[in-house]
């Protein structure tokens, strides 16, 4: 088996800069690491996490190389590798692709490309930490912007910082739209509209609609910066992963922008 995988090793140290070359090197890297995982047995693998830390100028090429618009294509190619070399990946394995500022320490880094791979098993998962920034593009929040952290727990979004729920208890909205604002759009925000929290298995921030943010009371939608598609959140239990530049639409016209990139003026936490 080792000899077979050695055939796929790169014959040079030059870094590819085109879509096909990058894809070839990434798949070659995945082949080698899958062969090592679990002593050549893939049954205990829950999924693969691919991390890419390229420059903004290179990002479009890397996105095309890993089929960022249709990640199932990359997963299918990896599945064919598993089938060809009898690695026996389980039928429900997951593939996550992350474009991050830093590569996690737990991941195995490529020598030629700014790419790293983490093989998730039943007992090991990546413990990536992250921060992100939220600011209002329309509507008026109580602060100019907000810093959120993977260590910070749940971040509530709603009208007023202290809001009383239908059940009578008071909830703290960490990202708040004051009722007394002169921006008329604020009044269409529910007191319990949505919340964001970190999912350690996905290594991503996820947004959920709360009771006030699902029809018929109000709405939460997510517009993808990558595909420009809009996804509506219809239930409180089903969240949507947040990616760089995504826009969170609350009610009819209030918009929040999500970003991992630090703005010129750091938002208050």
C-alpha cells in the first residue's frame, strides 16, 4: 500500500498556482493522510476538515480548486480515493472546508501549499478557536459593532439589551437594537429574534432563529456571500453555518454583516 501511495508524491517542490495543479496536490495530500489514518482502516473516521490559509488574491483560485460552490464534488473525489484503496470510509462521513486566518495546531499541514487537513475520528476532533465581527449594515444597534468568540457561548440578537419574553423572564440581547432609536427599522426586530453560537464539531459559528424570529411572527434569513443564495430559517432547532461576508437579514430590512476579518476600528465586545 505504501508503494502505491508513493507513486502520487510530488516530483518537485514548486508550488502550483492554477486550479488543476492545486486540486491535484490537495487530493494527493489527502490520499497520503487517509492511508496513514487508523493504520489504513477508515471505519473510525467521522469526517475530514480541510483548512486553507491563502491570501485574498489567491482565494478565488483555491475556492475553485476545492469546489467551494459545490463541496460535494470534492467529497465524491475523496470517496473514490477511499474506494480505490479500500480505506472503507463510513457512509455518513462529513467533509468541511474552512478558509481561515490561521491553521489549527491539530491539523497536518502541507509543505507546498497553505493547506492543512484534520482527520476526525470517534475520539478526536479539532478544537479550533475563532473570533468574528458583527456590524449592522442597516438598522441601528446599541454599539457600532460586536466582537464574538468561540469561547463566548450564545450571543442573543434582539430588540433592546434587556427584553422580557412572553414567558415573563428577562433575556439579555448581546447584539441589541434599541427601541428608542430614530431608525424605524428597529421596531420590526423581535425581542427574541435570533442567536449565534460556536459549533465545535463544525468549527464554525452557527446562527439560529429564536421564537420571535420565525413565521408568522418575524423572519431570519441568511444571504451567502459566496453563492448569493438566500436561506430562510423556519425552525428554532435548525441552524445555518456562517461564512466570511455572509449577511444576516432580520425582519424585512435590517441587515447584519458577519466577518472573520478585523475591521479598521475594532468593535466593542
